[in-house]
């Protein structure tokens, strides 16, 4: 048994299979992967890692299993899955997941290969657990997979509270103790017991408030977009080589599978040492970020752009750069997906019936409308060329913007081209 002092849950007791998994290289690697990626450039104290988050998820899973009366091998499987649920993350967590997925077809919760061999597999097998069944729980499969990855999962309960704690933003505060206590299974579905509509709404509201203030803060989005662009160059092998400490030229040899097993520090070093990515690395190191040339609402953006794939986005970037007469890397087009609200599918018991929160709570429609009002397409560039890039982007993308750009005003409101202020 091991007891760990946690900043969110106080004391966490690690025992059994989780204790033996704790010191495997696969789990320890998570100490070097930032939970919130580039958000620390906005909130300096947001330096928590996937390791401590995984401990929190394990802790809440143990509490949920106790309240549900689940013991024995099944409890061991869920506890192992909770601790291992993030081992598939690459550097900077979700920031680069789309980049690696396009090349590997794997998201972070596809961990079958990681658990099938090595020390993790050995520990699981020593405890009589099948690695493939634990990997299935990580992916949200089956009755108990819903606890690890689902609408009411303990993953969400931990990261909202933990992210709020480390950023100092109060919006992610939820009553995770009540959420865990009120979970139950009805017809194989994980639901909240009668009288917990407001409890479910708390998850919805917390996520809705954390999105614009933390997860999608404009500066964090710009840094994430720059990091993605740099990593694309790294994977495309656009460098003529890098210099090692002796000054000799060395070739970078990093593919997407290799990248997925790197940590934040590995990637930072690779970006600093590669010709094609060195300038992006310098800017990120010094927080010399690109600026918003365009910040467009969803109704001002043609639908074909919102649904555009990565190749089309890249073509738009090249067209904008050509129109503006600037280098290709001076334009980054950032197009979020259409707003979604996974938490609205949470199930609650109301008058003896199982109902989806989206059909029960009047808050859902209001929060969904807020998501649409907060959605923004971004075009980013160095400050010196922001004006011409903005004009070119409006022409190229066919944006319906009067004025036609926005400034980085303190309150983020629209402004015309001649009103640029910081």
C-alpha cells in the first residue's frame, strides 16, 4: 500500500494492481506530459500533469466502485483502467492528438498495443487480469467502461476540478463527491439516481464555463495552433538536418508513432534542434505568439470551411499567404469543429424513468446557444503582417465580416481594421 498526498483529493491510497502499475515506465512517463498543454502560457500555475490526473481518476474510480458494491477481479480491472486511461497520450496531451491520429489512426484511448506487452502487461497478468479487457475498459467498452470513459465518467469529474484548481479559475468546481455517490446502473446504463438533475447539470455548466476561459482561451489556441504547425513540419521531414552540441549536422528521424511515445521535453528538444521548426520553437519558448488577424463568428463562416479537412485547411493557408504576399508559415488557419455537448447525453432518473439530460434540463438549450455564440474561426500571423493577412483571409475564405477584422481588445469585441489595439 502507498499513500500519496494530492492537491485536489487530499490523501490517495494506492494498493493492489494499481500500486504495482504505478512505478512502470509507461505510467511514470505521464509525469512529463502537461495536462493542459499550452494553457500554461495563459495560466502560469497550470503545470499539472497527466500523472497526477491519473491518480485522481483512480481515486474516484475506487470511490465509485465502493458505492456500487463492486469488488474482486472486476474492481481490479476498473482500477487498472482508471490509472492507465491516459498512457496513450503523446506530448502536450490533446494539443497534438489530431496530428498523430491522421498518421496512425489511433487516439489516446486506443491502448491495446501499449498494454499487450512489457512491464504493464506483466503486472496485469500477475494479478490475473487480461490486458485486452483492461484496454477495452479504457476505450469505454461494456458496462464498467462507462465509469472510465462515458458521459458520467470519473475522468471528467477529476479533470474539471483539477484544472480549475491549478488555473485558479473557479468555474470547474463541481460536487464530485455527490456525483460519485449517486451513480448507479439501470439496465446496464450508468445513470444518476432520482433527484439528481441539478447534479448532472453541474457537470454541464462547469464544462461550458471552462471552455472559453481555459480550454479554448484565445492565447492558448494560438499557441496550440503554432505547436501543431511546428510538429507537422517535424513529421513531414522538412528539415535539412539539425546541429548537435558539437555543431555537426544531424538528421531528425521522428515519425508519428515515435512522437506518440515522446514526452513534452522530448518534443521541445526536437523542435529546437530542427531547422524547419526552430523559429516556432523560439516563439513558443519566449511566448512571442502570433496575433489574431481574423476572429470570425460561426454565422460569418461558409459551411464548407467549417467541415474542411486538414488538406483543405492547408490549401487555404497557402492561398492566404500568397494573396497577402507573406511567407507560408506566417499564416495559420484555426477552424474548430462545430460545437458539441457530450454531457447533455448523461442519463438521470426522473419519476422512475431514465431520461437524457438534454431532454430534461432547460439549461441544455441555453448552454448550447452559448457555445455557438462563443465559437470563433481564427487566422493567426506575426503582428507585423497581421493587417494584410487579415484582408487576404477575408477575401480567400469568403467571410461575411463587416469591417472586416477584429482587434485583440480587452473584452474581445469586434473592431474595424483601423482600430487595432492590444
